[in-house]
C-alpha cells in the first residue's frame, strides 16, 4: 500500500520500535474449503491464464484484461500499538479484524455482488505471512457470524472460495510479513524482513498448493512494495541478500515447479530506494531495471510485471509530509504530458515495447484517490485513468472496500459501508470519480483471441546458475555456471563475457523433442571447420543448443536437445570477440548490457560455440555457429 519513508534518524528510531509481530504458529494448518465446480455467474473466461506478449489471455487464447480491486484486511489494518480491535489503533479507524475488510458490516455475498456491479472481474487479495499460522480466532464479524471462531487463514479460504464461486479471478498478494498496516519502515519492507527468504518462499509454495485445485485462483503477486529498511536498499541484480530480482526468480520458479504450474507470477519493481532527504540519492525505480535484467521463469508465458502509483508519491518523492519530505515533485505535481512520459518510462514501456526479452503485461496493481480529494489530486486521477485507457493496461484499484459514517471518514474505497451496512459507491451520482471509473471499466481495448507472438527470454548467470529448464539436470555441468533456456525455447544468443544468453521460440515453437539432453565437452560433433584455429563444441546433427556453461568467462560445455523436426540447414559463424554480431532489428533486446554479443537470426538455431585458450585468448565464447531452420 501507500509508502511513507522518513529521514535517517527517524528511520533508525522507527526501525527499532516497529519490529514485526511474531506469528503464533499452530501445530497444524486447517484444510482449505472446497470450491464449486462451476461459478454461480458466467465469468466469460476460461482458466488458467497465461500471457502472449503484452497480453494476458485465458485458456482459449482470448484476452483477459485484469479489471481488479484490492480487498485488503487479511494482511492487517492495525497500526502496530495498542489493542488491535480499537479503531484508534487501526488505519483510518477501519478495523479489519484480520479478515477482508467489511465482513463485520455486510454479508460476504453482498460485498462480492457489489464488486460485480463495479465492473470488476478479478480481486487482488492481500495476506500477511503471519496470517498463515495465526491460531487466534477471528471475532467481531457480526454480518458473517459463521466466520467467527475461525482462524484468519480459514476466513481467507472462504473469501477465496466465495470470490471464485462468483466467477472472479483471484490474485494472492503477499502484502506484509506481520499482520499490520503497510507501508513504511514497519518490519515488512522486504520479502526477508522478519523472516528468511526460504521461509518466505516456503509460505508461497504452501499457499499455491492450498489453492491448486481452484483454477480461478490465477496469480501469485509475490511481494508488495519492496523498499528500503533502516539501513539497506533493495537492489535488482547484485546477487546479495537484498537482491529482489533474484528472490522473485526463486519464488516464481519454486511455485511453478513445486506447487502450481498454471499460476501467473506477478513481480513488482522496486518501490523505493535511497534516503528521502534533499542532498541524498533517492529513487522510485519501479520497472526501469527490467530493461536490462528481466525474468525468465521455468515456464514460459507466466510472467506479469506490476507497479503502483499514487498522486502524493512521486518519481523521487517518498510521499511523506514533514519529516521525510523532499523538494521533488509528486506525481500530482506533474503535468499531463510529463506524467504520461514518467509512467511510460517507469513501467508501461515493458508492455508497449514489443519483441524484447522484457516484453510482458504490466498490471498497475495499486492506484486510487479519495472522494473528498482536492483539485490537484482529481486532475492526477483523471490523467492516470486516461493513461491506463490509452495504453490498455491491466489495473487494480486500492481499495475496493472502506467504511463511512454519514459519508464521512476515509473516502478512498470504491464501496463504503457504515456500521449498519448502508452503502456508498463510486457509482453514486455525487461521487466525482464515477465518470473516470466508468470510462476505465468500460474501455474496449484489445478483445478476442490474441494470436501467439514470438517469445524472447534472457539468461544471466553472473551470480548463480540460470537453469530455466525442467528437463535438464539441475547440475548438468558440475562446478560450472550454467545458462539453460526454458524447454519450449532454444538458445539463440550468447555474450563473450558477462554470462549472458538469449532464448527464443521464434520460427520454431516447442522445437525440442522427447529425449535426453546431451552435454558436449569435446569436438566430437563438429562436421565442418566453421571457426578455424578455435576449439569448437557443437551439437550433433538433428540437435540444437538449449544452453551453455562457463567457468568464470571460459567456455565449459554446451547443452544440446533433440529436435522434433529435421535440422541440417546451412551454417554461418558469428564473432563476438571484437564487437556485437546481432540482427540490425534489435529483436530480443540487449540481454547482456556492456558486453559483446553474438545472436543468430530468428530463422536460425544455434548449433555450437567456439573458443580459444592460446596466448591472448581467455577461452571466452568468441564465436557462435548458426544454422538455418527448415522452410
């Protein structure tokens, strides 16, 4: 949720005072509730979901635009001190009772019916890690008395079931470590705040398994608003304990291999880094680092990137007022043209740039504004909605549910209930947001069947193996750094240094055939001297390269896969020892920034690598042997 970061001294004090609440671990977890075989309302889509380029599609290949809302509460509304059921100790006086907000005021089925009326087709459902093992019974849900006495996880189960039975797609969102309001220096800044990375991933595997039998649970939004803690910034690719890109890779791959291969994996960028004080470096990177380091999951077509925007935050503004506030503009201070350029630069380019390794759907999974907002915030919201419509982006409003008393109080919710369940809605005639909301939810955008597009995926083995194959042995070249494409793609590009690789399915989707992948460490398969004076590792006739390995920057082996079609096309040699040898189109994008690269054309496949250890040579991958695909 909305981030406020403070000055260094206040950060230090806050970090010491606001350590996460320890979850009460029960001896065993309750079993999930059963899901209806068919939804009560025809949803107009068929699970599971996957991606085709920048679009999310259903099992029939039809575009499924996420028109989502955030139904918060299970991740906590408590501010961190005092009795948890006292409104004074909860954000905006709204007591969630460790359950989706509003269940004390309105029957769950009626709340979900209101979601349908809003035009939503999906719900982002936040949870905390503490929620999973919290054995304290939920109380105070007067409008849903059958839920009282259940554990928070059991209430969460019933919300998931009710939503999916009504035809909604559900995206699980790990919002925080402890069950308390997010987001600042609160003990939940990173995925491994208050817990280890292993514990965090284990929780994800557990939940993904828990809902695996429910096909309308479609996504895992790995972590909310990764940001700086007291001492350290998160990073994207440094390979240390604060490397969010690496942690997300690990979680996504384990979810897909150990729990549910059909889930979409949603990865937010870095929400905040640096010290929010004038004179110090600070930034809100969002998805900018994805251009040079994107994710390649073990299952292709399952990756969605996400970002959050609020009017009072900014590209270099933390969102704070007073302590922690800087002179940087907030998003609401930007003119329409400048705002559009910033949103394109920081996130939307990922969806709007086709045919690159980073091309993926972008889900603006949080944005919102209050009914009682001033003119500047109103203009920002209208412009933001216009941007979402113009770029046909998936979205999730924060929050769907809020409270009101005589239409007063926190006015951010799309639907707000008073203590008796009386509703106010964004669709009411007196709500200025109504026109923009109706325009957003009714915008046509891309519809119907989306034809498959060619896929490009980058490999980066700088800090760890980039083994994205389920067929390849985990350690197919022991002791070497391994780069392996997903099983439905082939290797098409290498880098001389930097341990980079590019995979694709262009021209030959699912090229691989059943059979053993072969590790090549000799010249036994060489059929012609395509790199005179160099040692050549080449796949046998009828096979193609799906990976390679290095020790440092020195070639160790190539990994070859049998093909489902005959491969014996003419070959050519591309050299990367003195510069790039890549298609002029730039297809695939820069997969090894700052290093020389060799990349076959899309109508070719890579068949071998050449290197030399003579004087002046270091055994680096200096040449790539490309052969033409049939037809």
